[in-house]
């Protein structure tokens, strides 16, 4: 018997009991569609999160004072402006392109009776290139603002909306931050929400001004975070080593007891990738359970079918069918069930993913489910395997029937 | 003498729990090529067991069975399947056609299991023409009368040119007029093609038309028309 003939015969046999075959296929359709849709949503979430991290810039490193998870460090020293300037040493740190120390705190901004609690960030002019800032209006804090401890500010759009109810024509207005007057020099482009909180509810001021008037720290020269831009994506690791080396020397730390932490965008990236990867597998795993249930449905139906067709099996054996012939006949039927279910399920899962994407877009989330080739391949292989695996027992039972017994069966 | 069936001292024991039932106890018989033989006997005589073994559907517990020059008593399942396919044609009381398939597909089935690729259609059509159903080849069994269905079954039995055709109560589900036609057809095929015909029946009238009647009683063979064996 050739393959085409087997397929035709199996189709005919499945076709003779449309309702039953249809319901069995439905079990597989739901399973495969769930796997495809879940994995698409998981991959989409991953892509969206990774995209927003990449938007921050992958050459970026973060330096915080304080060790992570190491209580043995005694008398940790804060990172200071001087430390930050030391990182700009072309000889000690050839892989560092720019350094942007910041000082961060909360304050109330008000204008004409409108108030807004906001994050005040003291920055240097280098913050602009390092953080990839773009401005809606005006210009960024410059070197003379910094040197002169000028009372100037660049505000985020949330702050603009809350205080002025508009976003343009604000340059030159004066707002009060923690009761001190600040002149607006620029407005930030709306960034939307990110994994690090909203960048739209921020007020940027010169770091010198912040140290002097807005945010006081026990060590006058201290900063909270230093953003460091490496020269290239590939030199991030080297830059990280150079920063550590400089800070160890300057802070005279004991070996293995750093009082600072260098965090790279890549390490965040891989952490997030891990988390979302686990999430995707988890979702896919749950969906796979429904595929398993569908497989048990196939087995059930095939067992019924074998019992119903005992006489047919007996007859086929009387006419010269070998064990193998009967086995293949039933395996083809069960595989066909799961394969048809798999194909419909892929299309259906794709549709679900598409609809989810549309809903996300409509509700303003930038999120596109990704139906990957891997998910399709996985679902196809898995459903075919389910059909084969759950078909083997019934098919074996059919093939093992004694012809005499089977022919006598009523 | 050209013997197509040679059975010697055949025994078949069934185990039913603790009890052993001896369905055949030393049956011996021979059938010549081209012969028409009726196997008769009361219920429980071992007639069905004899038929199953002659048709290679079952194996004897002991004894020899040589079918068309080949000893088949000790073959394994797949070998028996091949023997059934090539050397035995079955006609059943209840026709046993595949209801989903056309007459032509039903007749083709043994050729498919034989692995025959070429001129399958042609041979199946010829077999259907030989039983007088050349104009019904695309009908399904549900669209055919009982007599026509049995004719399809006969075409299926002869399509592989078997050494023997085993007919088990071929007229049991048919009215007597149609039954007579079916027996006439079988005898006619025997005459034209020289196919050995073994009919298992209760009907003495059918037995009369055979060249020889083999009586089975208590698991033994009584050959009334010839010498006692």
C-alpha cells in the first residue's frame, strides 16, 4: 500500500464519522492554538521589554555606591564627583566615552497654584548624550549653567501638563522647585512608561545647583548614580573592569570587598531575557497540558474505533493484511487527526495572537505578539508526536487481534 | 494425483480457563486440485475449527497441513497472512464488505495487501465482470442487494487467483432463490477457472451439488463418498 492510498483511506474513514473526528480534532486545535498564542504573547512581551531597555542604550553602564549583598564591607565610601571625573581619564579608562553623574531626589514643583510632586535630577551637560535625551523644545543644561550653579531646569511633559496644561512656549517661564525659582530652558520629549518608571515626570537641573540647594547628602561631593557610556557595544565589559579598577584604587577597598556596584545594560538585558524566557516556557507549558488532554482524546476515540471495527480488522487480516499493515492504518488515522488539528490550531493561534496584538495597540500598549517559527515547529512536531504516541496503543491493540476472534466479533 | 490440501492427524486444543477442549482430534483429509468439496457436520463438531485451519486463519496444536505444496502448520503470523493473501479466497456468510468503499475498492483490497502496484484496477474489474457485476463497479455495498454483495465478495475471493476458495455458509443470509444463484456462480467459476472450492454448509441441497461431502463429527473426519480415512 502506498502512502497516498493510506492517507485517502484514513481520510475516508475519518470522514465517515464527521462529528466524532471533528470533536477529536477540536481538542488538538485548542491545545496547539493555546501553545502558539501563549508563546507569541510571551515572545511579544519579551521583545517589548527588551526594546524599551535597548532604547536606553546598550553601551550604558550604571555605577552605584554600596555593595550588593555583601554586609562584610565596612565604612563604604560614597561615589563622588571626583570619582566620576577620574573615570574620564583617557589612560586609565580608554574604553569610556562619557560619564554622567547624577543626584536624585523628590521635590514639589509649583506654578501659579498648580503643584506636582516630581523627581528632581541633578545632571551634568554630558547627561544629554549619555542618556540619549531628546528635547521637544528649548535646549539642554550647558557648561556655563553647571559652573554658575544656575537656577535653570529642563522639565518632563507630565510636569508641563500638570503646571501649565500645555507643552509648548514654556521656555523662559519660571517655576518654583522646593520654593526656589527656576527658569525653564527646555522640555523633554515624551518617552512613555519604561521599566525604570516614567521619564516624563522629571525635572533636570544642573548637578551643582542640586548639591547646593535641592538635595543635600552627608558627603557634599557625593552623587547617587554615575551613568557611563562605553565607546562601543563590545567594550562594555572592558569599561566595567576599568571603572572597578579606578574606584578600588580611589576608595582603597580590600580585595573582594568592593563598596560600589557596576551594573551593565547587558546584565539587565540577560536577566530580563531569562525572566521573560521562563515566563514564555511557563505559559507554553500550561498550554501544552491542553495539548496532552487533546492527545488523550485521540487515544480514547481510536480505542472506540478499534472496537467498532474489530470485524473490519478481522476481514483485512483474512485477506492478507499483516500486523504491520493494520498498525500503520490506525497510526495514519490518529496522526492525521492530530496533524489536521495542528494545522488548524496554528492558524487559530496566529489569529488569537493577532487579535491580542490589536487589542494591545488599541489600548495604547506598544506590544506585538511574535509568532515565531520555533513555536510553529514545536507545535507541529508536538502534535504529530501526540498523535503517534496516543495512537500506538490502540493501533497495537488492533494489530494484535486474532483474525478468527475478530471475524467472530459482533 | 494433484493434491491441493493435505491434512494429517490434525489436533486443535482450546484452553478455556482450567478446562481443555479438544475441537479436533486427529482429523485427516485430502482435497484434489479443482475439486468441489462440501464440509458438513452438526454444531460443535469441529467444523468451524477445521475451516479456520484450512483457511490459515488459525494454527493447529499439532499435525501437518500442506497447502498447495507448502507446509503451513508452523508458520508465523506474517507468513500466514501472506499465505491467506496468495492462496486462499474467503466468502463469508455476512459478506464482510467495507461499506465505505466501492465494489471495485473492495475487490482490490487483497491485491493491495499483496503489494501489487500495476494493473490492480484492471484485475479487480475483470473479477467483477466474472461474477456478472461489470456494471456496478462504482456502487457501494449499501447500494447493492444481498445477492450482489455476495457476488462482490466472491469477486474479492478470486481476484488473487487463489489455490482454494473457502465459502463459509455463503447462502446463509440470502433467500433460497438468490442462494441458488450464488451456488451456481461458485460452481461455474470452479468449472471455468478450475479453482478448488470448499463450501462449509448446513444445507443438504448444497451438499448434493458438491463432488464430495466431508462429514465432520466429534473432531474426526468421516468421508462418506469415498474411502473412510
